[in-house]
């Protein structure tokens, strides 16, 4: 496990402390779980962007193939 130092906005810290007092969870555990969750969201965003780019490429290629088939059907 790694030790880090970070600065947290006062409002975020205060809200976090209120939540921690209600859920009875150590601050370290809570922050670790929050980072795991946020990392999952970021990985999903990266994947969505990659899939969107690849989908656009496939769509363009499909249209090119369709155009070629239409030309073959029309005897061009």
C-alpha cells in the first residue's frame, strides 16, 4: 500500500467528514473506495470514446462497401 498526501477543498472535506461519521467507515477506506469507483468511471469513458471512434470507422467502411455493391448491381 502506498502513502500519499493530498489537498482537499474545505467543502469536500467537511461533507466527507459528515458522511464518514454517519456510515462509521475509516476515512482511508472511504477514499480508496471512491478512487476505485472513479477509476471505473474513467475506464468506461475511455472505452466509450474508443468504441465511438471505431464505430465511426466501421460505418464509413460499410458505406464504402455498400456503394461498391450498388455499383455492381447497376452494372457500373
